[in-house]
C-alpha cells in the first residue's frame, strides 16, 4: 500500500544550517499494516511523514501509494489517498462549525457539491451512529460548535473525519502528544478500534515507547535520518522498553540509548 524507495531530504542545503533529515530511506507497508514509528528529536520521523503527505518534495527517491507514484504530486492532489491527524487537536476541525457540519465536510471530500440541502436526516443518523462508537457522548451534541469541545474530543472527531472515506493510508502525527495521559489512552484505543475495523494501512509517529510497543503489528525506529530497527510479528509482541533500548544501542552504536534521547 505504501512503498518508499531511497528518499533523501536536505533542508537549507549549502548553508551553515544544512540538515540532512532523511538519508536514503526505504520502507514498504503491506495493505493493513499498522506501523508505529519511534525515535528521538531530529531522527527524521516527522520529515518522513511530511514527505509521504507531500508537505515538501524529496530530493531523491520515490513514493508510491497503492501502485500510484505520488513522488511529484502536490500535497492537495495526494489528499485523496491520505487521511491525516495532526499533533495539534485544533488543526483537524473547523471550530466555528457544528459537529455534523464538520463530518459532512469530511464525507463530501473530493466529491461534486451541488446546491442541494446541506445535511439530510439520513446523514445525521449515520453521523450519530459513528459518534456513538467513540463513546464520548458526542452523538447527542451534533449541533454543538466544535470549538466548545475538549482537546481529546476534537482529536477523536478528527480521527473519525480522517477515516470516514477509508483512505488508502492513514498518517498519525503524534496525535496524542498534546493530550493528558487518560485522554491520550482513550484516543489510542479509539485509533486501534477504527484501524482494526476498517483494516486501514497506518503510519503512526509517537515519542512514547510504550505506546509504540503496545499498538500496531510493526515497529520501526529512526535515528539520524535512517531506519535502524524494524520489528514485527512475534518479535514485536515480545518487545519491552528495555529490549528496545538494547536493540537501539546495538544497531546505532550510540551510548545515548535512554529515555531522554528517545522521548525527546
């Protein structure tokens, strides 16, 4: 579903601030893979996600989504293949619009929009049923302004909107980092439920090693612009924070493999 071949990305090339963020990264995700991405600040995690999303072009290499080469496609043209949830809960929704209006926008994404009535009764019933799956009581607040919701509620709604049309690829950019631990756990459980139910191919960046180990069927770790660990199957199931740190020390040759490095 996602094939990345030899991508490089350098920022501020030829200046004193030059930073090589990605160094020939290769990565392939099978249909339905749920991959968590871990690494310290500057490891290249967000750069990788933004390269896939088309936020900025790569210097070399190629990116293919479901057989379509999107390497040179603009971000808005890639959007039809991708669902994305950002770290900031305020970014994925329109605060001054109602919950049902936000869902309607997500449902109509990429479709022709005529002059018919905005939201039908059948659509409201569908949205109510979808919101019930979040178990946050939002199904009874369809006409509430999204700006009145808590950060966790907005992030859960954003997740629902991003997956409403079952994207080819779901990108989660540290989507629980701005939430308190209890709310973050709730959003992660909701994520797991939606991804599993719809069998969505997912790439989730996190700074939390325990979350990276607990969720998904595969884990990759990045260091200095490269993927240095890639584990799945039984090895992933048996991972602990301690074994992950040990693996990192072994493959990176770094003696800085501690929580401070990995958690930024």
